[in-house]
């Protein structure tokens, strides 16, 4: 099978690689271009870190280490990709981390001076990557295209956090990425949905249009108040599959709706997978999943962390998580995969109520309740410091 393209975004630190990655994926989603962003360095960043107040980002971002085992897993994920990839490798790859380059096909290079440019260019040539763009990154000034040939060359400016970049250089780059990723999205969806292991596989974009959820370009803008209508619309207690982009709280709510029947979700790295089955009990200090337990007046806040910044799906089953408190709700947070969120939600589904934190909302969304208060879709306000109190709000 011919693999989809994988564009590596490279360059030294502080050149705006993460902001460019976010800007590209945001624009591609608006065009309906199917793809996936793989942040191939455990720096604690993601879309959320560009959509959230930077003071909060600095508080909750957790950096990991790019160990050889971690690199092995990233290389495996790139090799098994189910969609075109944008790969952000970080600014200081070690010789071992350069193995990630070998799974990619193309590159966008961002540098600020000749020395860094020559170092990075030699590294990319060594791994046989096809150059898509070679750009000088400047915080201030004017965009300038110096060569619109096969390799886009010029100056790109304004790659600042909390913003999406624009300008002629970015627009030209976006056109090239769009052409490279120009697979028929409808055909991709049909192919992926046909492989679903359950009869009822839900296309989230199609469901959003049915429910009247607004779109930004081709991206559905799911909000917590859509949750009750979504759960009323879908069948309860039957095997379900979920396909498409949506917040963590939506995925967990649908997993609970299907329970105790099977639930599957499509992961662009792994394909169709079921949530891991977790166990309640004491967590060993060297376990790959840790929880920071923060008792509150009326609930328990569990902030989950991955000490190595990566958890292999194959190793997640059977991990221990804190037991739920009797008679109290739970808020779940953490920079963890969607499939781990759904596994945690199923583990804690017997609690009086359950909410899932989303940084962009600066709060947690209630996804399950047996008491009616708080209600489905309500928000639990979370202070930037997880040890402070949380207050309910509509």
C-alpha cells in the first residue's frame, strides 16, 4: 500500500514551528483537507496551546523526554499512518531522534540565520526528504517570496503564539500543502468507515450538520450545549463507532452512551480502536500513567499525566487509576489521548457525575450524571492552578 505523504516541519527552536503547524492545520481543516498533526517531540504542546491563554499554557504544559523507546513508538505511528501527516519534530533532535525523519516524505524548513539553515539543510538532505519550502522566519517585517519554483523560498513573518499566521508566503505554502494532501475526503471517509468493526459507525461531521452545529469552513464547532441533543439523537446501549474530529468531552459522552456495549473510535495513528480497560487501585510510582489527586468540596479532580509524554496503546490495558470516592463526582483532566479519556470515562461511569476538562474552555464539561445536578453539558470552572477550588456554572 502506498503511504500518505508526511511533511516534517523542521528548524531550530523559537522559529515558530508550532505556530506554523497550527496555522496550517487550521487552514487545511477549513478547506476540508483530511490530515493529522503528529507532534513528534514531547514538548507538551498541541492545538490547545495555541488556543489557550499563554499564562495557563505555561502552568499546565508538561515536557517529556525523547527516549529511544519513545522514538520507536513515534516511528511506528508514522509508518502506519492512515492519513497525510504534518510532523513537528522540535528544535533540537538528537541523532537517535533523527530516525523520525526517515518515516517522512517532505519537509518545510524554518530558520533564522545562515548557520542554522546550513546545519538543518544538511540534516534533511542526509535523510532524503523532498523540500517543499525553505523559509526564513522573522517575527517582524514583511513577507517576501524570493523563489516560487519547485521549492518555495522567502521570508515568513508573524509566527506568534495565540494567533494564526497569514500573508502571501503562508498562502503560497498552504496551496502547496493542499495540493500534496489533495485526496478526496469523501473517499477517505468511506474507506475508513467501511473498516469500522461495528454496524453503527457515526460520521461526526455528518451528524453535526444533522443537528445544526455551526461550521467554520469545513470544521464543525462543537460546544457543550450541543451535548444533550447529540445524546438524545444517538441510540443508547448498542455498539457504536465514532469517526472525525471532536472535543474529548464529546468522545467520552458517546462512549458512556454506548456502554456496556462496545465502543470504537477512529485514531489517525492506530485506526479503529476500543478504549483500554483500566483498573482501580494504587498506582505504582513507575507506572506510565500517573494521577495528581486534588480533593474538592463536592468532587474529586483527577489530573492524569504521562511521565514519558507518550503512552503506547498496546500497553495501556490493565493500568491502575485512583479508585472513585463514594458519593462524589469526578473531574478528569490531563494531556492524554482521546482513547485514554474514553477509557477513563468508562472506568468512572458509576460515579454520581463525571466531567472532562478542556483547556480552551478553561473548564470541564459534564458528560454523565445520575443525579441531574450538574446537568449534561454544564461546565465546571477550573482554576489555572489545579489545587484551587472549582465552581459549577451553566
